[in-house]
């Protein structure tokens, strides 16, 4: 009997899901929680039989959902972290394994790969448009060479030891071990290093300095309960059904599920971002009625202050809990949090329900699970622009087309989203090569009426490459 993926608020030890969770890779329904990772991208070079035998053997090292839970319990009881392992495949990976097409995951974006800019996606569900090619407005010529060439799969290794040197050494040993066992089977095309950055309160931050990973769909009741402790969920229900992120694995048995992965290496221009925020703050101060600083301008870009306080809730930072129980019902004109703010674009929390009179379930079905990690230098105030710093963006979803691509294309990149002149997401919005972004419309100091100022803000995050992958069930990987 198949599991019911419409269910919300289950617990990990629910007897109906034990077979599913034994087969399901970890890091999907809960983050793996280690601060250091290596993303090992590879391309098969062996024949399909040899490739399959290696995958079948490697499958025993993958951390399952239940395995991850056991490791977490041991760690909380005073034990040490163990190395966490995921394996994901691109569509060319399925081909290199000689898997019959009827067993391939079906998502159109997965089947085409991220580099294929010609494939036309039907990203808007209202039937009043033509399907669009290159909805992300990517420019593959600008990608790092490892991402421009073929990627058949990626192994994610994650660990946090007692010291940075122990962590580095252990992960280096694991990568060497992988290289040795892959000899004649696959070439390692890139080992991407990722590390969590934290602020002085030990909260996870990204390179612009903002607390990150606050808002994510919650699959287990105990995780939702954490939201409850941080302010409740009366105004934003973070619970999500399993089919937000899981699909049946076409190659597995009755208890086999997997998830689609979007991987994007997003470089951040920290110096440029803060310089432009100074300019935005000065412009808002001159044209508005009250002085604002770069920190405030930053909150208008992100939708939250650096410490995570939502700007739709109050006009200054200071909330010590990672608050997620909010929506934009008290800010329907975007006077506190502008419509273009990153968090408002990527989770409109009711804006599209008001605008299009569509059921809230449709907006909620766009949610993605974010499992990214930072890369590069830890310096948050570098002397030069475009340093080696950014986010290894990883989103998990049941449909790449209807969730990640929809979010990036129809919300982040869409200048007319919610209001005609909203503009693009100042953090991650991208227009097609050669197109000039229109200025966004910025409210002045919090609660100060309707005077808005036009100012163009974009271009401080660029994509260095990526791929669409599928994280199959362990059962499938063991029985090729
Ligand atoms: C939230 C930063 C890329 C989707 C956030 C938050 C920050 C942030 C600071 C607020 C904290 C939180 O709610 O967790 C960044 C940076 C990026 C980036 C610096 C690139 C370097 C992306 C991309 C997408 C995305 C490419 C998808 C297209 C989201 C979503 C949320 C979020 C869904 C949660 C919104 C909510 O539920 O309120 N991001 N992000 N982010 N971001 Fe990003």
C-alpha cells in the first residue's frame, strides 16, 4: 500500500511510514544539521553495468531519513556527529546507468537539464500566455566550466567535528576514498566546499549578513511545534504535506519516494550590495520624510532585518526569536514591506490569494524546501567586489517546474508581480541579457504613509552554474 502523501503533521516514528523513511534519503524532510559539506559532482565514464554496480554498493553509505534521525538522537545524547551522505542523479546520470526511460523521473526541467535554455515551460497556470523558454534568464556562457560541462550526479558529504582541522581532514579523506572507488567508473568534475556561517548569537546567516533558513515548510509536528515556541502559527501555517517535496520514485518499489533538487551556485557581491544600500538609504532619506540607514534599506530588500525581524511586523530589528508567524494582511499596499522584497516575492503569504482570488492552497503549493549552504570567504566586509563568496542554493520540491521555476520566473523575475511596477526581487531577480530593470518602488520610514520613491536595485547576486537533479529512493539505488 502506498503512503498517503497528503498528510501533514506526522511524526518520524509514525508506524505507517517506517518503510518509506527507511528508503527515503535524509536531508529532505529535515536538514542534516552539519556545518560543513563537500558537494562532489561526477560524470560516469564506465559502461552502464560497472556504473550500476558501483551505485548499488555506494547506496549502503547513504544516510536514510530514519538513519539521520537515529544519528541526531545519538548526537543529542552526547555522541559525535557522523558523516552524512546523499546521492543525487541528473537525467544524463540515469542514461549513463542504462535505466529505461519509463523509470526516469518525469519533471520536464529535470529531463532537459538546467543548461537547456530552449525548452519551453508552462510556468503560469492560467492559460493566458505562451510557454516560455529560459524562464530563469540564465546566461550559461557566464557559468563556471564545471557547470557548463556534463554533470551526471552529485554526492553530498556533510560533517561537523570537534575542530575545523578535524572536520577538514575527515572530509578530505572521504573525498579521496570516493576518488579511489570511482577510478574507471566516474570522473570527479568538481568538489564544491560549503560551510555554515553564524552570527554572534550562533544563528545561521548568509553573506550579506542576514539570518537565513528561518522560514521553511515543516513536515513533522514536532518541528512545527518549534514554530509555536517562536510565536505560534495562527498567521502563517508552516506545516506542509509530504507531497510538497516527495514524489513516487518511478524506479523503486511501493515504498520508494524521492525529491527533485535544484542546485545553483550563487555568487554574492557583498561590497557592492552594501554600497548600493547606502545610496538607497540616502535617497530614501532625502525624498522621504525621515532618515533611514543602510540596515533599514537592507530590510526593505530582504523583507527581514539582519536579525530576522520581519519588516512587515515592526520598523526596527530586535526580535530575539526566529519569528515566522506573520503575513501581509496588515500591509496590503506594501507600505511596510515592499512587494518586491525577497521574502515577499518568494512567499507572498496571501498576496496572490487577494490579487488573483485563487485558493491559498495554490500559493502554498509553490513552497520549496531550502537546504543550501554558504561557500567562500567568511569575511562579511571585503575590500573588493565579487569576492569568492555566496550561497550554494539547494531547493527540494515535488516539481521543479511548478515550484522553483515558477517562484524564480513568475515571482522573483517578474516586474509586474502583484502591482504593475513592482520590479524584480532586488536580491535574486534576473532579467534576460540586455534588458534593463525598471526601478522598484520603495516606501520610506515605517508607517509613514504612502510616499514611495523609485530606485533601481539589482545585480548583486549572479549564478555561476547549476543543475537539476533527482534524489532517488535507496531501494532504487540498491537494485539497479
Ligand atoms: C528567505 C537570502 C536566494 C527563496 C530568505 C531570507 C534570506 C534569504 C536572508 C530570509 C530568512 C528566511 O526566511 O529564511 C537569500 C540570498 C540568496 C537567496 C542571499 C542568494 C544568494 C534565493 C533563491 C530563492 C530563494 C534563488 C528561490 C527562487 C527563498 C524563500 C525564502 C527565502 C522561499 C523564505 C520566504 C518566506 O517563507 O518568508 N532568503 N536567498 N532564495 N528565500 Fe532566499
